[in-house]
């Protein structure tokens, strides 16, 4: 009887240890293999913008177009978020931004300098956000200073201004 109790205790211990080990392995697995994103978009703003373009019957491509440019001494490519075919400007590029990092600002200045024919427009979730903690310059002000068109979703509650929608649709009718 004592041997049977010892055997049962040993089995219980082994089952508990195995369960703990399984949980440990599962935790390691979760760290190595995070859940796959359910959307192809990098942000909710991009997803909303995509749905908006579809709803308004605007033809576009999502990250299917690359622009080559040179960082000082290094060839690079820029993949716009959304590009709409147009007649007069070849393409109208919409770049959706929640955060507008220094590296993004530098990249867009280089692309604009090397491809002045591209019509790059920014759609900010909030254009009144400052570009840095100590800076007084906002995303919108930076665009104005550097000659980029921009739109603020937060202040207008629209993903695109009506004029831009009309402009894109008029350009696409000519195609």
C-alpha cells in the first residue's frame, strides 16, 4: 500500500512538472513567434485611408511602387504608402503618418530634391504634433516650410479634403 501511494505521488509530481514545462515552452514559443498581424497595413490610419479610397472609387496602389533615390553615398528606395495614377503629375502619392520621424523627414527631402516631378502629399493623424519635444515646429509647419501639401485628419475629421478627392478623380477620368 505504501509503495502504491509513493508511486501515485511520483506520477502526480511528474504530471505537474510536465505541465509546468509545457507552459514554459509555450511562453518561449510566444516570444519567438509573435502573433501574425491580421492586417497588411502598418497602422489603423493606413487601413482607414485604404477603405476611404475604395469607398470613393479612387484607383490606387498600396506600397506597390518604388522610388529610387540616393542617401549621401548610398542608393536607396522609397515605397510610398498609396499612389494614385494621374495625368498631369504622373502619380499623386499619399503618405499616411501618425509619427513623422527625423529619418522620414530627411528621406522625403532627399526624394523631393531628386524627384521634383513627384506630387507627394502627407495625411497626418494630427498635423499639430510637434516634430520634437523641444521644437516649436509642428508636422504641418514643417510641410509648409519644405513645400509639401498636407492634410490633418484630427482637425477636419476627414481622411482627405474634398478638393483632393475631386482633383484625383478628375485626373483619373483623363486616363
